[in-house]
């Protein structure tokens, strides 16, 4: 099973600041990695697919990078609605696995 | 509008059974693979099961293998998850999700809550 380790667990930032979230895989997943955002009481929402492609309707301030085992989700300038929990997920191998999540909270 | 609507969640005793449903609309259901993902209270996301578009191929997380069965009725645009021998650790919100042809989960339902407790 591929283990995804997200860091940090919590990121405390102010609106307008840059957020950098990390996801590290225990073995290569090539570019088969996606990022999801989840707000309290809501279902997850796809943000980034194939490591670096924004999903439909996702603002340009969200970007993804990486391949192999190291991936990054960057939010260039945090908007109030961006504070949430973010998960990475690999679909390179069965079983599908998620990272433990990074909570981006208002400082 | 593409939509997924889960139902069937309930309070059930340990060892009991439950069947979840996921009604799909707004897309060609029989062309899309589907997944179930769950989230225990206060915890992260856990993939549970997956099924191919035609239903002939299925996958399960080790934590549910042998106890849960995923299936679909393409004539009814509905996905199912039959859950048996339920345990307290199966308590969670269960989401169904549509798999895009490229592999990512692009549409999610709002979830249905399963509570396993005596």
C-alpha cells in the first residue's frame, strides 16, 4: 500500500498569505496524484488532478506541482473561503489512498 | 446538472447489515466507474471500494474486504454498497464519487451517515 504523508498537519495563516502544502508518497505514483478541499460539513471537492491540472472552476491561485514521490499544493494568496482541510490522494496503485490531510486555519 | 445522492445510512447494531444507495443523474452513468469513500467522525478520508462502468471489476480496501459488496444497476442509474458484519469502526459518513475517464473523482455526493452502536 502506498502511504501518503502530508505536512504540516496544520497551517495557520492570514488572508492574503501564501500557503504551501506538501504530500510525500512512500513510492512513486508518477503524476497520478490529486488534491481535494473539504470544508466543515461538506463533501470533498476536486481541486487539482494529475498533480498539476486545475479542475473545472478552480481559481488560478491554486496550483499543484511535483511528480514521483514529492508533491506540493500552493495557494498563492489566501482568500477567506480557502480555509479548509486539504487532502492528497494517489490513484497509481490499488488500494487508492489518501493523505492524512492539512488543515489551513486562520491565524 | 451532474448529481449524486446517497441514501440508506442509519443506526445499526454491531454485527448488523445495511445497504447504501447512490442515485446518479446528469451524466451517462453506465460509462463511468464509481467509488465509495468514507470519513469517520473527526478523521480523514478513507477509500472503501470501487467498481468499473460495467460492474465486472471491483476493488475493496482491506478493512472491508469480505464484509462489503459494491454493485450497480445501470438501468436504474444507481450504485450500491451492501455492508454486513458491521463494526463500530465502520461508523462514518459514506460518500459516493464518480470517476472521471482520467481516473480522478470529479463529482461527490453529500454523503450518508452510518452509525454502528449498540
